[in-house]
């Protein structure tokens, strides 16, 4: 039978991810804010939520990689 691991032994997704990915995981709220800014800039036009989210991810990933 497998031994149960304690909370301190269990790695979170952020802990197990490479350095750049950790920054991306930690900034999910930044992505949401940027996606919302893109939505507002478009004049609150519905139907582009996925496009806005992906654009926000690209922009923030570029900032992280610099």
C-alpha cells in the first residue's frame, strides 16, 4: 500500500513548472485584467473573449521572456 504524502511533500503545479511557466501561472489575474482591457478597447464588443485571452497571454509571455 502506498504511503500517504503530507501537504509539504506534494508539489504544486507552480512548484513543478519551469521558471518561466511559474511566472505565467502566478499571473493568471494579470492575464484576465489585460484581456478585459482589450475587451474595453474594442468597445465592449462581445464574442472575442478567447481571442482577447490569448492575446493577453502572448503579450504577458513576451514581457516575461524579456
